[in-house]
């Protein structure tokens, strides 16, 4: 695959940035994504260091988060974690790309299910072709929507060293139909310290790896960095491991994601299995929080710990990692439909990858009515309604609900394709606010901008699951025949945190 990833310079010693100034971010690999909240969790019972930790945490400006967002979920929690690729500051000493503009090769959406006993992390390949919605620039203006753009380009909008996490969040929300509760940006200089404090992470390498594999422009193979097989890595060595792309498998980002997921699994397992002594907790939490830039909702040690507490009962086997269903499209990556739609629909419904209901106790008593979010006024809003499923009468049913909320229904019809697992709302120029109002009638619907004027809703099986049979009350549980679980050939590619670290390491 091709991309903006540049070769690593010769290895050098890492450094520590000054704690008092706002930190410039650098490339992280997925390895710190889930480890950060889990590690901060370990400090919860200690009761000291809050002021020090609070002084470490930076927040990003949330003004760039779109006003047109998916509805808040009735259950579960979604956290987007992004790795930055700036080579500014001391991070430049740790190798990787060049220049001060923040880029991102890593993004990971973590869903904590409502039962707080299951979690799934969805990796989005950096070269995935997606639609990027309007994003806020540093001068306060907003960009025009982009179509078929590389996913990692969202982070670079505005060309700042800090990157544009709000733009990535907007893109992920539009892509998934999930509201992102929190966004975290992690650099890898702090991560390097973390892996050293914890005493290293057990990993497995599918083949011998040389310096030339990290830097394909080197011109020679160079020295051996990793010998084939299991080993323990920390500090710069850990960074080298999670950064490797060339020289293993087909040299793609897909294979690198698989190895990163295995690394995170080993890290979580070590933290859970071995625990840490009080003498290690403060330096570990210190390194973790110094590597973060977060949204204002997570901008304190107390808030981070509160989130981490939601993960404490998730065991290793119920912590899953999966890559968004994909296929190659030339040198880029295209999303595979309807597999990706089924993944997002399952998560929105709090179904695990194997189809289990993970909404937790009492979830069944919650109303599944589309209007459960409260009164909606559709006065002055015209909508075309399409049935994207094979469920008879679905468009007419939705049209009746919309008319009851004072929407004007301009048309009801069958969609060209009837394989929609997710409900989609499309809006033309200037229609964002009206689309957001419409989305209140269809919780979990995906919002997509379009070039044609007007607003339409294409109903998916997620909406069909909320519609009772004639004479019946609204269902309290999703019907077992609604395909909110992934197809077996897709779910089978998921990794559990307790899997063998040497399994499924390299695509290609």
C-alpha cells in the first residue's frame, strides 16, 4: 500500500517534554489505546497525585465538533482514540515521519457495552476511503465536505501540529452512526515511558526484522532489530514493534493493525494479571496522562478514572478487537458493505459480535419507540421516506409517525436496494439542522450530506426491529432474526485479549 508514511531516521534516545506547556503530539501506534484508561484505573484506590496528574492533561477545542450528530445512545459508551503523527518536539527523537503537521495513522473506536462486561475496539485503516463532513479550521471557518478521501486526512485538516481531533470525530460519527462520547489523542513519547515503567510487554514477531524494514529507504538491510518469535519489548523497542509495516506480510497497514491489536491484548493481560505496586503507580499514571490530549469531558484525572471504572469488570475474553470490514481498491482501502453496516448496527444495538444482547439488566424495559427521545416538532421540514428493507409497510409506518410530529412527507417508496441494516438520513446543502431534528425520530440513524437539495430517510433493519406487529406493543428486545450480529466470516477475524500473542499476526 502507498501512503504518507515516511521512513524512520536512525535510532536515538527518547526525551521528556516540559510538563507545564501544552504538548505537541506525535505518532502513537495502537498500543496505548486501551492501556491508558486501564492504567489510570490502577491509581483510583491510591488517592494521591490528582493535582500532578491534572497538570499533565491537555484538552482540545471542542468548538469543531459538528452540530449534526447521531443521537446520544440510551446505553453503552463510545470512545475514539487517535494517534498523532507530528514529528515536533522530543517525539522527533523517537523516529517516524517528519515535519510539524499533525497526521494520524491510527484510529480506534472503543465501545463499552451497557452491561460493562463486554467491550469491542474497531480499528479503521488509515487509507480507508470515506466521506469527510465539514470541519472547522483554526481561523474558525469550516471546510466543504469531501468525498472518497483517505480517512487519515481528516486529522490533518488545518495543518497544525496538534491535528484536528474534532474533524476525525465528525468523520467517525458520520461513518458509524454512533455518537462519540469522548475523544482521546495519544502521543508515543509518553507511551515509551509507560512500557518501560510496566516492565515491558510480551509480543511475538512472525519473522526476523531488520532496520531496513522500519526504514525502506535506507538502502540496506541494516542490523537485526527483532528475532523471530516471542520476546519482551519496552521503550523505544516497543515503539519499533508497533510501528513496523514494511518487511512483514504484504507490508500493509492491515497487517500492522493486527500486530498492534495483539500488542494491546498483551498489555491489558499484563496489567490485569500481575497488578502493580504503589511505588510504580504514580510514575505509570504520570506517563499515561502526559501522553494524552482529550476532549473537555475527560479533562481531569477524576473524569479519566470515572471512565476507567467502567472497564474494570470487562474480562480479557470479552475484550474484542476487530478491523472495519475492508477490501483493497487500488492502493487504498474500501469499506465492505453490508458487512460494515452490520458491525455498526450491532454496536448501536449493544449486541456483541456473536449476537448476544449486552444491554445489561433492565435494558429490556426501555421503550424501543422511535419517539422515545421526547416531543419532536417537524413543522416546516419536508421528508422523503424510503424502505431499505424487505419488511412490508415500513415506509408507511414511518410516514405516519412523521406526520404525527408535523413533518411533511413528500414521498414514500421502496429504496433501490433493500439490504440496508442501518437507517440513513441524507440532507442537501443547508439541511444539517433539519436533518438533526429528523434524527431524533430515528435514534441511531446515520447522517450523510448530499449534493442534491432536500432531506430523505432510508429505513434499515435497525428501524424495523422497533416496529411492533399489528396489535402488539413495542418490543422490549431485538428480534433474534434481525442480523445485528456480524456474519460469521467477519466475526471470526476478531481477536480476544486472551488470545495467543503469536496468532493471526500478519496479513498477506
